């Protein structure tokens, strides 16, 4: 059997198994209903997708990744019992989207008895693929370090989430929450070994489990929440060379006979949290919270390799190590609001975070010790004032201090260095709501950091956000917003040239949307502009210090539109369009247009036909350009 036939066989088997499971669930629920007044509504669609791709298929897989073949497009139902079963459950919902081989699959199940319990489960799976062409084969020159992108990924991300909410009494509730996240698949990476860049295998194998249990009790003027959180994470990190290689640069003698780098690690954490809300009088609102977390990380590492150096001499490596890191963290947070009169209130907050981390390990028989203790204390206070029934203004000050004790050495205990950082700023917010039709609000935050400890952290930050909304009586909705952010670092190391900031980053985003909805028509459209500018002044030592400025610019424009229209109970049409254009350091353009028509024939049968066109262009070189035509035809049933 050919590879293509085998792939189709596997996907077809998965499709049939998924259909059987889904239809079995529907049949079970219907069979359980013995009352003619029970309400069961739902729909399903199965069909076939045809795909035609012109250009670079790797980029198509990274962006769209829809394959040709039979598919389950949707299965969903809602069941509302009326008879004897209604004493145990009020509603059961089941929902499947593109299950059985598509890059984005979701399955949801929900059942509830209002006032007693609610149970929900969701499973989502997405496939991530990356294999860019940085340089085509004709331009690759290993002797000039002009090579392609050796980094690639092809892995599945699976999320499972289950929750159970129990109402124990009118004032008491108990909540359980479990989530599991896994990443599993293949990948490649590159390492510079002996002045040669080698492409190595880099499998992906991660899993993360988290569990929460929370108890809540409410009194007339207070509420209390007790919560326990457990996290378990594992990463089987490894890089290896499956066989010997001479490398790509024939101008030197570098080669690898084998290479293995294993760095698996796992962490486990337990977090205990208490939260309380107090309203002792109508004027006071007090929120208190505290949390303690204990985290432990264990890991090991080993590297084995053999080959020839760039000078032609043989070399080998065989080293290994262990590490054990523990961290204890305590959070305390308090927020207070006091109503002075009908117009004014005072707001304030206080928080503290203590994180104590220490670790030890070995590498190549050399002991290593490190510690990192951080204490952060902050407070803020302000006033909220109602200028009128339509206008509310809030303003205040914020201050935070951080002290870091850190050290690392091969002797126990390591010598400790202390660094302190302070952050001071103010915030201002306002809202104007003239009636129920219009709403305007804005926020301004600014702050400065004294000694941010690293050159990558900012010394100043400013953020401005404005938004306006309108909901007109004729069904039209308007929404416009602007967000601007300015951050920079003006701490220069000794010898740094120029008097401009060490680095600065500006980001402006502007968006405007319009929507209209009536019984038979639903339309929405919008425009967004995102402008980014990152500038870094890098001093390079090449004899005498020289300034090497680095600049990244992006000017991205988004236009999108969505239309749904029902001509009559039988005919329904829909269309979606997204246009993206980015000018700057990496100029690209992408258009994505899709449309469908659906007919409901006598008896509830569905006929659906959809078409999608995707056109992607990299304006400078065009190494990854592609266009795709996608046609989907399906049949189904609605009841």
C-alpha cells in the first residue's frame, strides 16, 4: 500500500470511528428519553474537501494546513428533558467541530442541573507546522554562512479541560477543575559546532497537568474562598544527530560522527490560596488574598559527541550533570474602596511577594550552587469622582520596590549580590456614558524604573488607551479604539556610544468596527492598523568601539468582513473576508476569502457548498509565496 493510500486509510478509519462515537452518544441520549415532550435539537454535516495549492506547500501548511479528503464538519445537539430525567438534568449539550484529521479539532460536552451541579468537558487539538525557506537552494553558500533555515516543527497540541461545579447549599459551593496540555511531534534545530552549522533532530515531547479544587462560602457581608492548585510538568528535551555528516561547508574539515544532548526535566508545584471579600458597611469594600506556593524542579543533562574539528583533529565529548531547584513563594494582596459620598470614593491597594529560590547540581563532576531571593512590595492609592451621572474620573499614584539577592558559584554557599529597583508612576482613567447609546472611556498609565537590573528591562513606560462604543436603535453597532505604548531603556553600560536610549520600543494600534444585526441579516466589518518600531543601539568592539544600530519596523493593515443572510427558512448564505498587508522590515500580503451556501430541504436534510481562496505573498523575495483553492461539499440533517 502506498504512503498516500496508507495516510488516507488512517484518516478514514479515524473519521469512521469518530462518527460512530458521536452518533452513539446521540443515540444513547435519545434512547434515554421516554417522554414525548422532551426537546432534542441538533444538526450534523459530513462531506468531502478538495484542496489545490500552488507555490510553497510548506508555508501553506504553516498557515492553513487543511488536507483533502472526507471530513466531519460538525455534530451538535442540545437535549432538554421534561419527564422523569428532568429531576436529574436540565440540559445536555454536545458539540464537535472538524473532528477526525483537521489541524483544528474541538469536542465539547456540557450537562447541568441548575442550582445543583454543572459538568463540562472540552478537548481541542491543533497541529503546528513550521518550515520556512530563508534562502532557496540556488543562493545557499555555506562558506559565507548564507544557509537556509534549519529550524522546523511538526507537532500536535492537545488540550483537555474538565470542570465540575457543585452547589452544596444556597451559600456554599465546591468547584473542581482539571486541565491537561501535551505537545508531541518532530522538529529540527541547528547548532554551531567547530565553526560549522549542523542540522540536528529535535523531537517535541511535553505534558502539563493542573488540578484545582476550591470551596466558597458566602455570608451577608462577606465571602471566603479556599483553593488548592497542583501542577505537574514534564519535558523530555533532547537533540541528536541520527547519523554522521560532513556538514555543508567543504572549506573546513569539521564533521560529526554522532551527537546526543539530553536535558529532560520535570517540575511539581503546590499552591494554597485564601481569598476574602468584606463589606462591613455600605461604604466599605475590602478584598484580601494570600497564597503560598512550593515548587521543585529536577533535571539531568548529558552530552556525547565525536567528530573532527575545523583544523582536522579528532574530538570527543562525554559529560553529564544533575540539577535540583526549589522555590517557595508567598503573595499577599489587599484592595480597599471607601465611598465618601454620592460622588467620591477612595481606592487603594497593597501587595507583597517573597520568592526564595535555591538550587544545586553538577556538570562534568563540578558542583554548582545558586540562589535567587526576590522581595517585591507595592502600594497604590487614588480617588474616583463622579463629575455627573454620565462622567466618572479615576486617578492615583503607584509605587513598587524590589530587592534581589542573587549568587552562583562552585562553592557552598555562593557569594550574594544585592540589587534594588523602584518603580513609580501614576494612572488616570475616565468614562463618559451619555445615555445607553454611547460610551467613551480612556486610560493613561506611566511609570519610571530606577535601576531595572538588566539592559533588557525598561527604565520608563507609557500606555494610553481610548475607546468609543455606540449601539444605535436601528441595530447598528460601532466600536473604535486606540492603544499606544512607549517603553525604553536609557541605562547605558560603560563604553556605550551615542546619547539616545539604549533601546526603545513603540507600538500603536488603531481599530474601527461596524456591526448590524436583524432577524435575517448579520453583518460585521472592521479595519485595524498596528504600527511597531523597535530600535536598539548596539556597541560592537572591533578594535575601537563602533555603533551598530538595529531597527525593526512594521506597518500592518487588517481589513475583515463577515456576512450571514437567510433568504427564507430553506436558503442561507455566508461570506468571510480577511485582507492583511504589512509594510516594513518583512513586507508581506495575505488575502483570505471564503463563502458558502446552505439549503435545507424537506424533512430537515442539509446541503452545504463552500469555497475558500487564500493568497500569500512575501513582497521582497517571494520564497514562500503560495495560493490555495479549497472547496467543501457536505450533506447533513437538522432537527
